[in-house]
């Protein structure tokens, strides 16, 4: 693992796992229509977090831009998940918010 980006990569992988868990758990809920946007954002956020972790592990020259994009998607996922009372949504929102904060912290890579 690229030491310079370790904190970012770990936050992204944790977020990816939370989003995947929320996605699968949401599919088991009774009212899928209510969770449609949550499910969509869970998948998008998990995919972007995976990509971000992979790109940062290669020490990409586009790290700042990729981290900012990932943070924006984490914010959107957290906002949507925060609208729901399911425990998996609450946990996902919390992890996504934390990931966005870490990704925007320039000191972590210094």
C-alpha cells in the first residue's frame, strides 16, 4: 500500500464496505421504491471508492481531483442515506461523511 495515501485508501475501503452492506440490506427491505435513490447512490459510491483506493495505491498524478470527486459522491450518499431510519442507512451515512472529511484533508498525504 502506498504509505503517502494510506489514510485515504483505508477510508475509501471502509466506505466501500459500508455502501455495499447498505446496498444489499436495502434490497431486503419491504419498500424498495422508497430506497431507490439510496440503492443507486450506494452502488455509485462503492464503485468510486474502489476506484479511488486503486488509483491512490498507484500514486496517480490525479489524486487531488479523484479524491475530491469521491468526497462529493460520499457527501451525496451520506445525505440520501441520512434520510432513512434503517440502521444500515444510518451507519452508511456516518461512514460516508467520515470518508469525505478524510479525503478533503490535505494534511493526510503530506
